[in-house]
């Protein structure tokens, strides 16, 4: 199996789009992430995954905290801004950001926001797994922004 065959198979699934953001002594930074996994509902642990060379990794490591903002389908321009060449400047200029009591950046209008302290990190091959212990959650109504095969897709709920 080739690397491309593996990646194309992974792209068959639908993933939600999230903005990971951090602020603190190491500075403010954010990125689009489509990997979000619950590790433990009892400990309230969530895991994200970033390429080990991503500039966000050392900033989260020093700040020791981050937020996970689950984007609504109306927030596609914010995801695109965080994916562009001037992502840090343009990404934070889009949308309305507030600071949580813990100092994390939360995006107004995201359908869910998780305020996390860095609990554990693990470098594994080309990526770093970052586990956050959720301190608070924020929910808002809306439909999630999703991607499939590198394209944004709309999700439609079944009607009862």
C-alpha cells in the first residue's frame, strides 16, 4: 500500500472542522484541525493531533493550555483564513474571540468550545498527540462545518 492510497482512504470519512487556539506567555496562535477524539468522559480528556513541525506545537507546550472550537457551517471563512498564508493574522481578525477565565481563546458562535489545560503530549512518528483536560465547555446551536476528501460538505439531519 502506498502513502497516497492510505491518505485517500482516510479522506473517505467525514470530519468536523475545529480551530485550536492558545494564548499565553509564548504568544497567541491558532490552527485548523480535523482530528478531535474523546479520550475519557470521566476525566474529561480530549485529544488533537498536529504535525510535529507545526508552529503551534511549541506554543501550546509553553502556554500549557489551548481551546478547541468546533466550527459551525457558517464559520467556513474563519477556517479558510486559518488555512491561508497569513493564518495567524487573518484567522484572529475573523470572528469574535473572547478570553476564558483560564486565558484560552474561545470563538463566539462555535457550536462547541472546550477550554483545556495541557494534560499530556506524545510525539509519535511525524505527529504530536496533544491531550487536553477540559476545564469548561460552551455550547451554541448550529450545524457543524465538515470536510470530506479535502472539500467542505454540508450535513443534513434526518427528520423524524
